[in-house]
C-alpha cells in the first residue's frame, strides 16, 4: 500500500461519512438526512437535553469532518425540515441508498450515542433505534452488535 493510499484510508476512517459509498463528497442533502435522523432520536423522549445536543454536534463534526459553525447551520436546517415536513422513511432510504454497510452502521452508532447521552433509554427510543436498524438495511444482529459495542 502506497503512502497516498494509507493517507486516504486514514482520512476515510477519520471522517467516515464525508464521502458516500461511491466516493463522492457528502452533499447537503445527505448531511441533512443524517442530522434529521439524529434530531428525531434526540427529541424521542420529548426532552432535548444538553447531553444529547453535545452528542449530536460532536458526532456530526467527526463523522462529516465539518466545523462547529457548519454543524450548527446544518442542525438549524434539519430543525426546519423535521417530520412532518419530510418523512423519516425518505430520510432512512436516502441514507441506506447512498452509504455502504459500514457507514450505515456508523449512523446507527451515532443514533445510539445521541439516545444514550442522557443516560436513560426509554421504550420509544429503543423501538425507534430498532426500526432505524432495519430501515438502514442492517440486520437485528448487526444492530445489536453496534449497541453492545457502545455498552447501551
């Protein structure tokens, strides 16, 4: 493996959602879809607390390799198009269609991080995460593995 290949591999893992499955840069539609999904998880227990906000912001910053200001703007856009403006089925379909299996697993990991940030997982949040697992094209075993890896 050449040095250039190693650098590319490092960057791919450093910001794993910055490019789609075809290697194209993530566009605003893809970033917004991820943000909408994570916002729904954060609001799932009807209380959007600072820990969930922090998990959401940090997750998006790291996954997409974008700065704090850009993440805030992205969240602002996502707030405006949350359901019922867009359907969650359309959001998860877009993510499932444009990301590979590993990337979809990372989205589920981010979702669990947001859900578990307040140190409480209520039944709706658990059911939501399981639904998203299937909607992203992951098996229940793959979803359980992601959750177990995080200790949730």
